[in-house]
């Protein structure tokens, strides 16, 4: 017999509905679940953004702090190269 059909006495016979657990399994996400998921996603995203922003700021500070040391290394390398390429000192002519 089809849902909504009548039996001989004129009473309607209803199709049997599945239990609540079965119906819920096929309905999808509720609005509350979506809002909670978006809130969690927002918290995670903002935390990652702040952490990366702090790391970038720290990297820039370190780069600025290293500049004088880098200049010193370049100067030392230049002086060492210049000293290696100079002629050795043999003394004053006519001293010997």
C-alpha cells in the first residue's frame, strides 16, 4: 500500500518513517556546526598569521644586527688579501 492511501475503513495508513538517528545521518551539517567550524578556523588562521608576522619581524631585526659584522668580515678579508699580495719586507737597502 502506498503512503497516504486509505484502507477499506477510510483510515489513512502512514508510511513508516525511519528512526531519528537514520534521518539525521543523511541531513548534512547544522548551522551551529558550520559556525563553530568557522570560528575554529578563524582562530587557527589568526594564530598562524601572528606567529609568522613575529618571525618575519625577528628575521628583519637579526638581519639589521648582522650588518656591522658583515662589513667587518668584508674589511678583514680585503686587508688579508692586500697583505698577502704585497711584497715581503727584506729590510732597508744598503743595510747588509
